[in-house]
């Protein structure tokens, strides 16, 4: 194991910055850190699935906006056809699904290419009690799924004053 050493100051460097210390970790320490990282990953997978462990893997990304009289969701799903997307309400859940299965073959002089593309997504959004689920509208235009969830007039979140 390499001992901690103080890095020498070069010409023109300020004395105000604390000295930088370097240390090479022992292989057993690296292994312990990697094992610890994987333990945390597997624990998180058990609780939340893959999207809970690595949120950036949730696809498609979804924007949610609270507009004047409605909540508007927008999901990017380029390359899908409108018949490959479904939007439904079950109880207090909005479910948006999409899937694609495509095959391509090319035969040209001297070579042959065969590709398959498959993929699907499934997103659920809990609906608050102050929306009108019977009037939800969904649209698919140029690769963007837009779902408009109207609010019930007069309903909605309200502030509760704190007693002191």
C-alpha cells in the first residue's frame, strides 16, 4: 500500500488551497466498496424494481404540468404508431402502454441483413381525487403522447393553515 504523501507545490500555485493527498487503495478495500455498491443496488431493486434503482432508465420520459384547468402529461415515444399506444383508466390509475415489434430484411449483392427491433413500455400515474377521470383526453402526434386530465371545478388541493 502506498503511503500518504504531500504533493509538492509548483511555481505559481497559491498557498491558500489545502494540500492534496493521494492514496492508492488496497485491492481488498476496492473489493469491499464494489460489494457494498452492489448490495445497495440489489436492495433497491427488491423495493422499487429497476426504475427505482436507476431512475434514468424509466422510458419514455414523462413531463407533468399542472395547468389552469387540467393536469397535462407528455411522453416522448418516437417511431411508434398510434395503434401501438394505449391509454386507459383503472380505478384511480392512469395506465399508458406502448409496444413495437419490427423486422427488416435486406438482400444485396454479396450480403444479407436481418434485424429485429422490439420494445415496450408501461407507465402508471396515480390520479388525484380532484380530477374528472371520465373526461380524460389522449392524443398522439409526431411521436409525442399528450394526455389531458381535467380537474373538477371547485375541487383541488387546498392549503391548511398551521395553528400556532
